[in-house]
């Protein structure tokens, strides 16, 4: 085995204690991904078929403790296959060119022992209501990934036997127009003698590009490789490039994203003895035909602390700056220890010297172990499966959602999971505290959260509506391919986020530091900004627009303890809501002001 180089992670944007190394004395499971081809066992004690939804909970509104309004809307699906993904799901896409249109693709098994299918369910009113177009193809299908072309039509990959093939493989389906629900099928074929499954898919920047999309998928084998392929035609059967292998772990431990200039990023959890558990990143500047030399963004050292990247990974670009979030768990290369703490890491190329660092773990999300039986723990660690998105009008803000074990345990020892959310703004100098966004009552299991990579502005409060899907059920655990105690329900989850809500509710302000509301407010065009610091330290006071873009630096220097007042002249700005942020060592305070001309 080659000797690996280890880095010291210096977190400039968040200080989270790494804590002690936890013992592996807790129960371990030999990790084996679910492919969908396994033969399930019937549960003789199962209840009569019923869904977890009712007319009363088709649409629910809920406000988190931190003040985030969240809306849940049922897709009215009853599924006995409750394992949506081996990694971070990619099941929802909001059209950035027409934000009214939101598209989802989810895996459904209406009757245990029947045909598992992928359903296409779009919305034309920003996720308030949904239309179920049913299964994309009548053949056995599963594990979808969705994206969209520049004309607004959806593109979906799923592993399927469509076309009469005997063994399922990743194929691609393109809608003939925005929300038409009529799909053309493209089959890239085998890679040598291997059938590739667990696809992730991305459309290139423009539908008129020579290459229309890129697909990455992997072999169903203990040490199976991952591959990429591109396609250059919109009329079946299509014109594909050759499959290209790269050293990623199989079973959805890879992701794709696109930059503002059309570059394509590929982040993945590495395979092989030398790089096992590392996270790598590479880019393509020719629509997926060739790739840069991979850069290591997380360096695992199983001999030192047994912390390894595992399972969930997701990425997006801010402009042309790649941003990747991933799950780090106790893993010895063979066995997973879901009873030990796990962490969510984040990497942004121009932040923290290009090193990944922890943003969530036992220090800011309550730690509870996953104690479920091996046949229903679902590959879930205590904090896992992060997904990432951004506003469609900002290059300085990000959103991340993740799943976390709770203190609530079923009689069979399976653990109920919740969904948590956090936001990043000011180009990485601030993260909000992770906030639970799924309710504690009624008791339900919330897993497989997926988030649109772009999300539109809420015109009412100048915040953003984050579009997500989540799988819920009354029982705890993930039983697929075996029959679960009951069917699951798949729901839309819309979170209303604004900087004002995040900072007024979620941020703890240190004693001795204060920031007053600007005066006058509303103002035109000059207002006063006042603050107090209790000791000599470096102080930054900046103004931002609603997209998170910095419009003015008021102060950026060391100040002595005392009270300060500065005037802000907005003569060159348009009417609207602006935010001003006071930043000192270890604190951020943000308030909102209104410019009316």
C-alpha cells in the first residue's frame, strides 16, 4: 500500500471540536449496497396495505423551533420499496429558467412482490401542487437521478430492463418538452461485459451543445468500478462516447455538477487500497470527454482514526467555484459502525486553504446511534446523506440538508430519523446552526432527503423557497428488499428561508457585542449603523443585497472597545431589502433594513 499524506484541517469558517476517538466496541455491520435485484422476503405479520398519508395530511404546514416555515405535500404514493438510495438522493430539480416548474423522479413499489418503477411527478406552481404522470416505463426500474435541459424539459436516468434486456442497467429518458411527461429512451449499453447501474446524470449547459448530457454509473460488484459516458443526440438511439472508468466507489458514491461557464465537476469517494475513504474532485472542460487530474479534498487515515468518507456525497457550483459536502463515518474498510458518531464535511475550493472541514457533528447536532438490526439499518449512520443546493440568483449562498438519528426508537430497536438543515452565506464566513426541520409529532421516520441544486426566490419576504423531497413512514428503519411493516409515503418538502429568520432566531450573540437596528428605517438614501464592542479586536461591518452579494464595506479594521456609529449612503442602489453584518472574532450578527426611493 502506498504511503498517504495527511493534512491538518484548519477551519477558518467554523470551529468544531473533533472530539475523542470513539471505540468500535459498538455493533458493526459489513456494508453491502442494495442493488434492487435482490429477492425480498414477505412479512407474514404485515398489516393490510395502506399508505401513511390521509386527506388530513396531504398538505401540512409546520414551523421549526428556529422559525423556518416548512410545507409538506404528499405525492399520494404508497411504496413497499423503502430504500431510495445508497447515497445522497438526486430526485428533484427546479428549472432555473422557469422556476414555476419543479420536477421529481422517485422509486415506487405499490404492491410488495409487484413491479418496482420510477414515477415522474412534476409541479407547475413551485411545488404547491403536483401531477403524478405515473411510471416512466413499464419495465422494472429504480434508483433514479433527475436533471433538466436548458429548454426546461426533464432528463432522468434509472436502472431498468426497458427495451427487453434481461439484466437492468442505467438508461436515460428525456421528456419531449417541459412537463410533457412523454419520454424518449436512450440505452448507452454495457461497459465491456458489465452492466452499469446506480446512475447519476447531468445535462450540459445548453441543449444546442454538441454533447447533450453526461452519465456516470457503476458496477454491481464488491470492488466495482465507476464509469462516465456522454451523449450527443436527442433522437434515439443516440450517439454515445465510450465508457471511461475512474476509481470511485460504486453504489452512488459520486456526483456531478455544472459551473457557470459550462465546466462539469465530478466529486467521488475513492476506491482502492491506497485511497480508500478519500474524497476526490476533477473537472471537465469539454463536456465530459476528458478530465483534469483528480485533486484529493479529504484524506482518510483508517489506521489513525478509522474516519472515512462513506455513503452520501453531493455538490454544486457557486459561479465556477466547486462546493462539495459529504459524510464521514467510522469505517475500517469492511465494516461500518453506525453506533458511533459521524460528521458532515464541506469543501469549497477557494475556502480554508482548499481543505475540507467539519460543519456538522455531535457538537451541533444531537448524537444518537443507529441501533437497528442489520437487515433494516439501511446503511444509515448517525448523521448522514447530505444534499446541497443554492439560490438561483446568488453565488455566495448555499443550503445543506441531512438525515440524523433521533432518540426515538421502535420496539424492534430501529431508530427514527429526522431531517436537519443549515445555510451558508457571506461566501463561507458564516454557517447557521443545523436546525431540525421535520416535526417530532406525529412520530414518523424521515429519510432520503433530496434537494434541488437551484432554488428560487420568495417574492413575499425576499428569502428563498428550498425545494426538497423526503420519504416518510410510520415505522422506523429501511427494510428493502424485504417487505416492511407498512408502505412508505414520498412527499414534497418546501422550506422558506431568509437571512433575517436565520440570524434573528438561530444565531447566539456573545455578551459584550451588540448591533442596533439602523436608523432611520426605512431610509432614503442615508441611514446610521451603530454597534458596540467590549474589547479591542478586528471588526468587519458589511452590507449585502438579498442575493448575498456584498455591496458595501463600512468597516474592516481593528477597533478599540467602545460604541461606534457609521453612516451608510445607498444613493447608487435600487429600492429593496438589504442586510448588514457585524463580524468580530467568533461572532456574526446580521440585521435587515429597507431602502425606499
